[in-house]
C-alpha cells in the first residue's frame, strides 16, 4: 500500500509537507529547469515588501560552522510586481500551494501589501515575516513583542480573506507568548523559526564578515532550537504550525512533524543543494516504511 504524504494547512491541501522556505528558493521559477516543481507540497516565495528594495550592501552572505549567515535585506521587486508577474508565471507551471511572504516596516505597510496580495487568485496563503524592524517604535522587530505581533496580525486579517500564517522570530525570551498573541489576533497558522541573530568576525581583517555586521544564522546548527520551539508552540496553540530551521533530510521532516508541525519548510539546505527538496520528498516514503508510518498525518504532534 502506498504511503500517504498529504497534509492540510489552514484548509489548503498539500500533496506532501515539503515547502522551500522563503528567501532560499527565489520566486520558484528559478528552479523550474532543475526539476518538476509539482513534486513540492508548496512554495514560499521570496520575502516581498510594498515597494521594491535593493537590499543591503555586499558581502551579505557568509558560510560558517553548522550553517550560514545572511543579511540580504529583503531585496525584492515589490508586491505589485509579485502579483502581476512573478506569481502568474509560477502558476503557469506549478499547481501546488503558493505562499506569498510579506514584510513591512509599519502596520500600515503590512496591511497595504497584503491587500494587494489578496487580489491575486493564484496566491493560496500569506506568510507574514514579523522579524522586520518597526520603524515607528525604535526599530524593535514586530515579532519580539506580543502587542506588536498581534497588531500586525489583526491589521492583515482585516485586509485579506486568504489564510494568514505568521512567521515567528526565535530571538525572544518567550516564543509561546508571541505565538499565542498572534493566534488570539486571528492568525490561521504559524511558521517557526526564522533565523537566529548571529555574527562572525574575520580575524585577519579584524572586520565583521558581513557588511551589515550582524545577520540571520540558519542551517543544521539551529535545528534543535527549531524543534524545541515547534514543540512548545504546537502544544500551546490550537492553530497549525509549520516547522522551519535546519531541515536537511526526510528524517528531519518527520522529527519536525512529531514535534507538532503540520508541514515543514526547507531553507538553507536549498542553497547547499538545489535539489534538496525533491530529494527529501523522494526519501520520505522509504523512511516512513522503515519507521512503520502509513500516513504523515498520524504522527503530527505525537511527542
């Protein structure tokens, strides 16, 4: 008997739980020549803002032990280009779930950008990146304060009819408090974790390796932190959780799901191996068979 890899996230059916994470897969079409995108459960698109952004100065990506640092700075063409060009082009060759990752620097920006995304019939889910600095409140990231995270969530829910996932920052003292605030404000689901704040110094030049000095740390080194936070939030909140952070294998996907994730995003591994996602999808039935799992839905949150 075949294995059932399908899952449902906020009412949207995915043929399997594997989703390339935002910022590691472009707008999807970049990989269309490498493999059939339709093997993927969903695609989370590159982070998009209301207006186009050039991003941070280079160098803005650096390898380090256990992963990588990045401070790309949300380089993107803006949300109008996303809905007019990028999403329709992707939909022409991809039938799975398309997830628009939206960022902003004020509550109003988030709401305006999501209202534009809402008009695009080919976008299935909206993912809010609340790791952006709140320019109205001294630069503190929206996702580090329950009230700010809730305010963004509520404003966006009022601006869109699509299901809204809030992608949480791990750079907080109490991830459950942030998650619960978003859930109470109407979030349909949660994604965690985003990158951990990190920094490396080149001891020869005596300068930071990134032009931005600090950046987001991702890769296998953050996986145990991500599993712990997924487990905590899934136990505390009744809405679906999408796990992300250091996922690099089919075994990692199953571990994330056992911790409580309904679906799983693959991030930095896509940059190391552009065929990581189809590899993981192909390996899942074999690993399920070895572990005596017939349906992935049966293992969600069993720990």
